[in-house]
C-alpha cells in the first residue's frame, strides 16, 4: 500500500521487526508504539451507490466519518460514489486489486465469483435483520463470511441492513405464478434465481439505471430496496403496482469489504477502530432505514400509489421454488453448503423465540 506514509523521519530498513509494522533498529517497544501512533493512512472507499444516496450512501459516509473521528484523523477514508472511481459492480475487484482499500456494496453482487456470498446478504423467506445480526455476531456468521472471502484477499464486515424490502414494482397485476412467466425483472441474488425457476428472466442492473430501464421497457418490472430508496429514484412514476412483501430479501445485509493487505498494514488499535466503526455503522444504517422507510411509505400512500400484497398462494409457490434453488446451489458448491448449514442451523435455533416474541406481538399490534 503506497499510500501509507510516515510522518516520523523513519529510515525504513525493512528488517523483520519485533512488532508488526516496526522495522527500525534499534527500537524499543515504546519507540515502536510511538512511531506507529504517528503514522497516517489515507484510504479510498468505493461504493455501489450514488454518493449521498439515502440510507446506502449516507451509511457509507457515516462509516467513513466514524473511522476518521475515532482514529483522531490517523486513518482517513474518502468515499466515492458508483462510477466515480469504478462502476458499481466492480467494487469487489477494485478492493481485491487494491485500487481502493475499502468498498461498500451488497454481497450478492458477487454471486458469479462467489456463489456463497449471496447467503450473507440473506436468503429468500429467510432471516430478519435482527436475526441476521445475531448470526453474524454470536452465531459464527462473520467468521464464516471472512473465511469465504479470504481466498480473494478481501475482508468483509456487515455494514447496515435495509431491513425487510418491498416485493417490487410491476405494470401488471400478479395473481398467479403464471404472471411471472416471461417477466423480465431486475432482481439480484437468490431471489433472481427463484424468479428464473418460476419462468421469469432476472436481470441485475445498478440502482441508478433502474428507473430508465423500467420506463423505456428494457425491463418489465423491478425490485430495488424499499420505500425510502425506491421513492428516491422515482420508481412510482414508472410502474403501476407496488407489491409487498420482499419475499426475496427479508432483511438484506450490506457489506464493507477491505483489502486484506491494507487492513494488515494498520497498527492494532486502528484495526480495532475499523472493526468497531463497522459495527457502529451497521446499527446506524438499519436504524436510518427503519426511521425513514416509514416516512416514505406514508408519502407513497398519500400520493395514491397502488400498494398491494402478493397473493398468498403465489408466495407459497415462490417459497417452494426457493427450497429447490437452494438445494441446487448447495449441491454444486461446497462453500455454499457450509454457509447454508450455518445459516439454517442458526435460524432453527431462533425460529421459535422469534415466533413467540416479535412475530406474536407484531401480529397483535
Ligand atoms: Ca433489493
């Protein structure tokens, strides 16, 4: 990492130091710590969203700000919107290659490269945001995620969660599974695989291109995120029906990905700051989505958008197809099999608790 620079006038001998990052000799442990504390690091964070985009972009900004504040400016992170440095779907490659030290995106964007990545974003008819966080922090989820990305020299952390998403925008009613046949729909990740199984044609295009694609008929339908983000792109002006629930994304985790070498080059205290700034930003983004989705939903309802639920039998069919799709992926890919086992194992330990606590109250409320 060339951007790592020393303020101290250190003649770096490059000899193997007694402590990571310390190379000058002779150097006491105290001198080493002092020298390391004077190092400054400048990182770039490439993102898959427009700069400052509500929830997603602002969440990336919060993460960068927090790292800067917590480190007293020793580690500064400059945020780039999609296409400012690299296109949205090249964020992973840019981080892997060291073009940027850090990225913010959604794990399922890399399913062509890492099929198992999709499971960390979430699974159709799967866990809620809160359940996913339980798995990440206390169920071995983060360790497994980091192990999955390790062969690529990239370290992931969960950064934010959109919470449950919406089912998407359609220009025709969805009354049966037949209505999904031949439908060209923007829907990424495992949900896209399920739509394909139902006879549709899933597409993945960056968020910023969705409105035009839908308006010009390049796609027939789309999902994006939820009221806050969908309204920000004006999708209500390009489609007639807004369906719920987001059966395909029940609480989608976003990720910060960090170049392993860049992370290793940091002194231990800065590595810890990055880790806990990520955890703080994870809560922050979920909270922002919770607060602002409600406001946007009210505005969409007031403006007369036709908001309706998928018929239950359509959802049950999609759930059945999800099971088939997951089994196929797991059979083909041992890494996905391990992640799936951990994911479903955790879900099975919290299922009953969620049912008699949150689910029960939500049904009554
Ligand atoms: Ca989505």
